[in-house]
C-alpha cells in the first residue's frame, strides 16, 4: 500500500493519529478502588507527598457518596482495602476510621460539577512554593499544554477548608475548568476520570516546577493560544490518559503490589 501521509494536512494527520490511538492503545483493568489507591501511590512517588495533607476522592456507585483515604494514612500507605466510602456529610459507610474533615469542600464540588468523577488536592512542593507568590501558573511549554487555558486561580486563602464557606468558594473559583491553583495552599484537580485526574495532577506539579525555574532566569514568554489549545486537545484524550496512567501504575507496582489488596 502506498504511503501518502506526506500529502496530508496537519489536521488530517492529527485525526488519523486519534483513530490509531483508539484502535491500539489499551488501558489496564483496575477496579475504582484500585485506581484510587494507585493514584495515591503514583502521586507520592512523584513529589506530592506532604505528610497527611491532601485528599484524593472518587465518586461512589451510589449518588452522594465517594471513596477517599483514611485520615492518619499517608499516600504511600493507601491500599484498595483501607479506603473509606463516605457520604456528603463525611459519615463513613464502609471501612474503618474517619475521613479527613477537609474533604468537606469535595462534597460541594461534586454537587456543583456533575461531570466530575475524581478530585485531587495536594500540597506538592513546587506548586505550594508558587502559591506563596500569589501568581497564576503560567503554561508556556508543550509538555504542560495538557493544562493550557484550563487552570483557574484563587488568590484568597480561606484558611483550613473544613467549613461550608470554603466549599462554596472553591467550587465557584474552579468554574468549569479542570484545575485550580489555591494561593498559599496547593493544587486542585477535578476530572471526569481517575486516570485523567492523576495525569493532570502530575502535569500541574511539573508545570509549577518549570514556572519557578524559568521565572528565576527571566520573563516567561507566552505561547500562541491556538497552538496551546491544539496541544491540549492532542494530549488530553481518554485513551491517552488511560495508557499514561497504566505506565505510572506499572512503575509504582514494581515496588510492590500490596496497594491492590
């Protein structure tokens, strides 16, 4: 068969690649609890450790419920078997122990965004450092464009997010975007899948690190908006996110499969 790709436009080549990705990229088969436990371990392995701070949740099968980690366990200790199923009032329905009281804003965000299936909030060190400057995260490199024009900024720190006021503030601040930088705090990801949320959280922290490195050397130069959106749509596809998640999961599981218990 004659290869005529040299005569195709960029848009045609992109669409052809999308078809090939859908045909050939296979995601790994994990349960929802296993995906959430793997996400905790993956983020721990990639600089999101901050002791017991941060929460990772996923909607449960019953409306008004979600899975989350048990308070007192670090991300590196989370297994599918020690996750909690809680309701919107953080009452434990399945599992032992208690949820982080700061999970309250997750309930507000799930109510405000029916499209969201997973929420990640961490105090990853470069993101936390950037948040101290009270400036939005700048996306100006191809690798970070998965978040291009998709990050909201909350310049006001509301304090410990255990009240309803914080839930209202955070759920309004993120709007319809997938990510939020909270000044003097950390990052928030709200996504339609656990896999995508994990990949976006990894991208967020890497982008924050690059922002700090680049701005220490000079002024960050913006990229063309159309090209930024093109790159975002190229990277942010369901199959691509699932395959990327599977890659990070394999890296984590080489250290030990106990998180799948």
